[in-house]
């Protein structure tokens, strides 16, 4: 009776264990293996973009400062505040930046560029900006040029008009010089169409007009004689003929000329020696200025003014339509202009129809990028653009005077 009770208890315990899964059944299905852990999500590439907000003018003077502004984006949105931008100058001696690692605010990083006080004119240098987002790097570079400290703006007038009578534009020219004595005016006198021979007679009216113009009290105005170096009928004039014109100018108009305007100057090396010969000849006559008119940017060799190798003290690097002038740019092909004083570059514009067109043209010429210090614009059109003064002659002089004195420009 006692053993029967023990067996019953064991059977009950075995059944309970089976119900709890504690037993093993060789015919049961094995439990599935645990699923593998999911792969980590890919890290986003976070593409970064960087670009300089181009300076208003990438031409500075030694010792000058300029603001550097860099736009930075991540995933095409403004970079998070605090994104660091690295700035480098090459060559390092040309300029400094501060701070060298500005941080963005609203996607913009700012710093100040300071050009060395002893950096030579015409020296180019680069500023590189770079930034990193995760594994991506973006960079941009801007090139600067250094020019000599600019001199006051001057006016160069093609005074190819009649000097006869009280209505002569020479009288208006002289009156303008009287009203604006601080504006230096160089008039190009052309009494003989650029060719003077031994039989040419003095133009008494021209001599009187030139003398009166130069006699205006308190002025330093100049007059240069127009010299042709080519003619439509015979092509290139000989060096002998050009030298004869120069000699005859000095004979017919003694003591009143300050130099010579060489029209028809070439732009390539074919006639370089020709103009070097003429320039050297003029230098041998005394302290006379030579203004050359290629009418566009010539080869860099034309810009030299060293004795024996130069061709001119001033080059007219643009002569033509005012509208086309807005597209003219010495960069990148003619950056030699930054080795020269602004007074060594001139422009002569026609078809600047309104006073506003004149203001626009003078503002461009006076920009550091153009580095042009002798200016002229007229509303007269191609054909006879230099036969009279522009209708806005007083405003032109007033504009130059205001630019030089950093005053508000006169209204048109």
C-alpha cells in the first residue's frame, strides 16, 4: 500500500515536468536560430560646398585691407553655425588674414585680408579657403593683384577742333579749365593732321588758343602735339617722316608743347622697334611726354618706359564706343597694367550719349581693376567724335573733380 502511493506520486511528477517542457522529445521540431542583428545604417556623405563672395575689386594697393567673405553649405543648406573655414595666402609674404580659421554664422565665414606694406606693384597672390564636412572637403581660390597707389584722375582731350573764332571749342576748353583749376587737363592739339613738313606754316589761331589754355591761373594743364604714324593712302609712315614732324612742331610752336601723341600705334611686336626709335628720339629732345594710342591693350613690351626700350609714357588702352567699354577687362591677359601708375593708362570714349553714360564710364575707368587715370568721354559719335567737346563738358570736369576730392558727384 505504501509502494503504490510512491509510484502514483512519481507518475504525477513526470507528467508535470513534461507539461513544463522539461522533458525531451526526439520527434519535436528544433527551435529556430536567432535572427542576425541588422546592419548599421550608412553614414550620410554630407556634401559640402564653398565659394568666395568675390571681392568688389581684386586689385589692392600695398598696405591696404579688404574683407574676405566665404559662403559655406552642407547638403545644399547653410552650413551649421561654427563650421570652421581655413584661409591660406600664397605666397605667404604677400598678405595676412585674420582670423585664419573663421567660423560660419548663417553659412557665412568672414575675415580681413591685409596686404603687406612693402609688396611690389603687379605682384599677384592667391587666397585659398577650405572647409571639411565628415569625409568631404570643399575649397575655392581667389587671385588678387597689387597696383601702385593711384594718382588723381586727369582728363585727356582730343582737341582736334577748329581754333578759329569766338565760338571755337578751344574757348570752351579754356573756360572749363578756369572753372576747375584742380583738374589737370591734357589737350591733344592737331593743327596739321599729324604731319608737318618743312613747308608747313604755323597756325596762328592754334598757337593763340594753346597759349591761352595753358595760361589759365592756378592750373598745370598740358598740350601735346598730334603725330600720325600711319596714313590711309601710304600705310606706315617712315621713322624719318615722324621725326621730321616732331622737329617741325618744336620749331613752329616753341615753348608751348609738353609732348607728343603718337596715333596709330601697333599692338604686337611687328612695329615695336619702330616706336622704340621714336620714343628714344623724343627723349633726346628734352623732358617731353609721349602718349601712344594703340586703342586697345598692346603687348606687355609696349608698357615699358625704360630709356632705349620704351615706346610711351602713357598708353591709350581703349579708344572706341562707350557701350563696348563696359565689357573691357585687363584680366587675365593684360595684368601688366598693375605694374604701372594709373596715370600711365588712358581711355577715349565716343557715343557716351548721355551724362549718365559718361558717369558710368568714368566710374569704370577709375576702378582699381581698370587702373586708368586719364579719361575722356563724349556724346559725339563715330565719324567725327573729336570735332567738338561733349554737351556735358562741365559735368565731366565736375565729376573728375568730385572723384579726386571724394565728394558727391554732380547731378546730370
